[in-house]
C-alpha cells in the first residue's frame, strides 16, 4: 500500500504548520537505505511496496562489483534480489513500469497482468565520457519480482529459510485490519524469520504537534475500530502507537520470537513548537530494526495453522537486469593492467592533477570500463610489486581502500592544455587539498548528512544518504 498518496495537507483548526526538510517520506527512505547498507543486505522483500518508491531505489546499480572488504566502507548497496508485495493490483501496475530495466535497448512482453522476464542489453556507443544516473552501468545481475497479495499470503518456499536477508514494512502495520494484525509478528518474526526486519509507523504522540495543547483537534480521523477515542492521521489507519506503546510492542515480540530490537524515530519539524513540546512529542515516525538471534528454536504450530488457510501470492512480473557485458567477461578474460595505467594517466591529465584517491579515479568512465566494473583490479594494479616504482608512488596508510592515493611521478600536461584555465592540484600533505572529478550524478551526491537537528534521532542513522530535495510542509492530517 502506498503511503505517499496519503500526503494530502489538511488545515488544522489553529492553522499550525509543520515542515520537514527533507520531506518525511524521504527521511524514511534514507533511514531504510542506510540500515540495509550498514547490515550488508543482498536481498530484500518490501511488504506493502505500493507504487514502488523504495523498489525503484533498490534497482539502481551499484558503482562496482561487490568489492573486497577494504572497499566496503561507502554508503553503497550491493543488492542482487528484490521482491515487492502488495494487495493493491492498481498500485502494482504502476510499480511494474518503475522496476523495469530502464536502458533504451530493453524490451518487455506482457500478457494480461503477467509480465515475462525482461532483460537488458547494453550499448555504450553513445554514452560519452561519463554516465548520467540513468546510464550508470550495472556490474552484477539483479532479479526483481513483483507479487500481488498481503503478508498473510507469503509462502515459506519463496521467502523462508534465509532466502531473503531483510523484510521491510514501512508505513504498513497501522493499516492492517483488526483480524490480520495479531498475525503480523508471528508470521514475520516467528515463521519466516529473516535475518533483518525493518518497520516504520506514525507516532500518535506527535499528532499533538498539529494543534495547541489541551484543545481537541477538529480534523483528523477518529479511530475506525472504535477501540479508542484517538484521532488518527489518515482515514485508513486502524492503529497508531505512542512512543511507549511502540517500544513495548517491539520488545515483547522480539523477546518471544528470538530477535534483538532497536527502536528509534525519524522526523522533527524545522519550526520551533510554540509550546516547547519537542521533548515530549518526539519524532513523527517510529522505527524498529529487528536482528535475528540465530539458533533459537521457535514454536510455530499456531503460525502454520494460520498460514495454511491463506492462498499464495500471485507473481505478476520478474524483471532481470543484466550486467554490462564486460562484467560477464571478468572470469575468463582479466583486464590488462597496461590499459588500467593508461586510463588512470588520462584521468589525471584531464583533471590537471598528478595525484588522486582511488575513489575519485572510480568516477571516470574509462577507468571503470578498463577494470570491468571491479575495483579490485584497480587496487591490484597499484599493489607493491605490480607497478613501476619510478613512474608511480602509492600512499596506502588507511583501512579504507578507496582512500589509497596514487601519484603519477611523470605527470606532465600536454602543451595544448591551457594550465591557467584551471588550477593544478599537486600532491600535498594538506588533506584538505584533493582532486575533484566532474560528477554527472548530481541528483545523488552525498551532500546531506542526517543529524538530530535534521529530524533524525536514532543511532541507526549513518552518514551519506541525501538528495537536493524541496522542503515539504505538512498540516494536520497529512504527515504519515
């Protein structure tokens, strides 16, 4: 179920405006992507994927083949399998287009609601010297499957026994019916037991931020189940937890089903609350990361009886995103180190500097192509004993492989290059001086670093995910 469509502003009785920057849905997405990256997840099931916002992000290619451990320090996901599950066939029809291979040479066949496997073919002839985001090569294959059904329709053959690393249900649990809700934790944590489960849900306590204290809200939606007198953010919500209730729910189920859980929150308004309630109301969105405790045996008889009455989900599509053909040659034809050195030299000349980190060199199209998308070949070319010590100097005093610095001792600009048009960055002990290559991926630059002042207040959040996004303003009834 898509929650983005629920972001419709509704005026509060006092007209209190709440603004999130970045928008709240992006903050949730950043939190999810950071968690998946930090936990080194390779396969994902998105329960309630809706119109595919998260799935679309997960289908973006990584910058390289899965690198050696020393290079796994960037905010980079290496996903090989993605599943999306949703009960809304209407939403899934839109998602089908978003998860399809987007290269101009891709093709698809369809019959009614089922799509045959889709593959991608590559043609680099018109890509120029660098890649736009939509043209970033894929170096490992990706399988994306879309399913029609709810969490109660899952079946163990497809998603159990560690077939999927992480289950995600973001802004989903609050929409479950009173009949289905009791099965949510037993099915996910007790039966399928993935290594990781990520949940988000609205914080009921934060709703008071939209109106003055001690005054009832004149808008919002009364609890449709009739169990409480609460006013919810959206007409389809069946549950909204306070911070304390959410923590209790998560800890109780983690203990019962053999998980450790980390509870947190996302999203604070950029405007100060006129009544200084920030410390009381907390965050707009509640989060939870469940990490499985291995080798713990869970009694599943009651869960299995519930699942036996549910039909299996319907497979709507399987898209196969094929890797660049150079990557397919990797095992049989290793790259030629001479070609790698030449590509590095050309990159240094183009950028008018004699030194560069491997991270900056990897932004150059020819360097990546000559390495067949695998940074280990770039690193091997500059290992001691593999290069001409008179021509190259290497500084490798870091645990981060991307920060290995390469210096071309014989660097010299061609006579036709106008050196005065751009400053030359020499090798220097001043670490603030560094080469910056032209980066065509402007929409995914790492220019925003989450912190508590940005409305993210859980230790789960790492640095690095951010986009140049517009400020989003919410009124009461909107922020989900």
